[in-house]
């Protein structure tokens, strides 16, 4: 709590991730602007009236990927990016990805979150002209080896313009997406 108080005093904004509910309750008492994002397990304090810029698109393969997507969304939004999330468009139903093709083409950067076989970032990377940030997840069933299988698939993507962050790392994906979004907007 001491560190959170110090950060708020110096910067007037705060992002705390992977927060247990009891810690979230304590953080909420620090500032009236504090918000607990349950799905992302994050507490934020920032100027919610400021105008968000750009166009970050987050795409998940399945609904089980939502916590990681929310972590990326909250991170990019706190940093100042406008974010949209499209859920459950995995390659098992390729028509769902293709139905969003025009929206995918509008984004400045696309964050693709997938577990299991990790194929969705390659598919999206082959459909868009912007950078794609691939996020492997440990979520899912089968032989995904806690996210290592999708990580290796994403690292071996043959689609160009696909970069990979570590397993379940929505935070790094959100930070990188924001930076790309801001550079692309210049």
C-alpha cells in the first residue's frame, strides 16, 4: 500500500495487475477514482475523462482467453489508447475470423490472444497489414503444456509482422500495442 500511495502522490495514476480481491479492496480505498476490473484482476486510477486515441484491436480465440485480453485492454487504455475487443473468433470456426476481416484491416495494431494450438495469430497476420502482437495463453485443454505449445507455434509463425510476448502476458501486449498505436498515429 505504501508504494501505491507514493506512486499516486507522484504521478496521479496507477495500474496494479494480478490483484487478489482483498488487495483490490484496500487499493480502492486509496483514491475515489480507483476502479477494480474484476476480469483483468486489475486496479486502475487514472483520468477517465481523457480522450483515448488510435485504434488497438484485441482478438481472442476463445472466451477462456478473456482475463488475458482484459489485462491487455486495461493496460492500453490506461496508457491512452482506444481499444476494442473481439472475442471468440478462433480458427476452429474460421468463418468467425473472416466475418471480422474489414474490422481487422482498420486497426493500427492487433493483439491476438490464443491458447491450445496458437494458430490464430498466424491467420490474422496473413489477413492484415498492421503489426500483430501474439499472446500465448496457458488456458485450454489438450497438450498445450501450460502455454508452451502455443508459444512455440506463435514463435514459428510464417506470417510476417507477428511479434510474440510471453505466456499470459497481457500487460506487455497492452504496453507494446499502445506504443505501436501512438507511433502509427503520428
